[in-house]
C-alpha cells in the first residue's frame, strides 16, 4: 500500500483479528447468524492474505485466480439472501469487490508479476477508475454508518425513548451474541480495510 510495508502489516493484523472474532461467532446464535459470521470470517481472512506486504511474500500468479474463484463462489452464495436486502446485500458487494481487486491485481492484468499486491503498492494495479470510485464511495458511507452505530447510547437514543443501540437496518449492529458493539467494530474494521485496499487500485 501507499504507506509501505508497515501499513500492510497493520492492515493484515486488523483483518486477521476481525476474521478470528467472526470465526468465534460461528459457534453461537441462530443458523442465519452463524452463516453471516462465516461469510465475515472468510472476508476478514481473505483481506488479511491480500494485505501481506509483497516485499515479504509475493504471491504466485495463480493465487489471484484462487481469490477470484473463492470470492466469486461466495458472491453466488450471497446472491439469493441479498435479494432480501439488509446485511446480506453488503456481503454480496464485499465478495464482488474482492473478485474485482483479485482480477485487477493479477499479474496478467497489471503486467507487474504480482507487483500490484495490496500490501505493497499500487504501481501495477489495473482497476477501472469509475468502478473503483463507486466502491470507494460505498465503503466510505458504510464506514461512517458503522462508526455512528458505535456512539454512546446517550447520543443515539431519542429523549425518553428506548431503543436497541448498535442495531441498524439489516442487522448492521450485530447478532444476539450479547456484544453487538464488537461485531459492529469488526465490520467497521473490515470496511476501513476494504476502503484502504481499493485506494491502491
């Protein structure tokens, strides 16, 4: 990334921790919540793998095809639930964004032999500016919305009313694991990570 190897390591660590927490969430909750947690864990670990600085570990050319197939499959699985809207739609957008980044960073597209790796630099990345811009706008709004859901209860709840703080349309605030703020924080972290990775295209 533009910030150098240290930025790549930081992004990798944040995404890996988020993925690990999502993996822990797969042990509790309803079947739908466990399925959502599995999707988010895959996203977190996938982003962590893409963020490893290329100066330390340059992925082979076929790795990008694996990313594209893996997240393309995840997008197909998310397609039907996404028709109901809510957070499933966000999963679909996230999976398609990962496919887009994998294709854009592939050596055959960039002609850089892997130099477009998200953890290293944007010099060889070959994204479509308009599509990258749309995704950046989407994730900017997503990050701001998620950050707003982490505000203290006094700032979020209307005067004299009671409400579920940290929950938004589509369950953005988390599941019923008793710690919706942690779930929201993980989603916020991955949203920031996705925004940062898109900036390298």
